[in-house]
């Protein structure tokens, strides 16, 4: 299967966790940590990887996700984006969602979220790269709306 790669404007993404392998040359990642979330205006989005989801669930970060001008991508969360945006929702206690979604993009400005699934629900490098290409396109569209 041939997937379309993102060919829009250059994007700069802050990421908490390991940088993904992508096909795009016009997307740059910078590693950040949770203490950097107060000063993220120079990024186009923030990505949080699977290994950092439990930390991302801390109540103080819900305010950040809900008041940030940037979209947040929660990668490989079995719980959806919901436990991250509500202070009283716990990642540990929130039920798993059997949705087939690989990553959730949450944008507080538009009050919308997007779920990105893998082609045929198969976890492989090509399908994961396709998810990122689609996420980049959504990020670009959101930046043009705001």
C-alpha cells in the first residue's frame, strides 16, 4: 500500500519521549519534558509518547492541555484522550477503549479530537509513518484555521 506523505509547510513539534521515524523532511522534532509545557508557543504541536502517558495524566497538566494554543498528540494510549484533559479522570482507573486508534490528537482551541488508526490495524513501520503523515496534515489545517 502506498501512503501519501505530508508535503505541507514546515512543522516544528515538541515531543516528550522518543522521536518517531518519519518520511517527511519538512517536520522537525525537539525533545522536551513536562516542565517545558509552560513555554511551548514556538511549536506547532506537542506529542507525548506511550512511555510518558502515566506522567501526562497528572492533574496539573489537564489545565495545560485545555488552555494551550497547540494541539497535543497522545501516542498509543489505550484510554483515548479523555483522562488527560479532565483533572478528575485517572489514567489508571479509566477504562480501555477498544477503538483501534493508534494516536489521539486533541485541540482545545477548536474543542475537537481526532483518532488515527493503523491501516488494517497492523502495527508496522509503514502504517505508523502513515499515521504521522495524516497527523501532520491535521496540524497544518488547524494552524491555518487559528
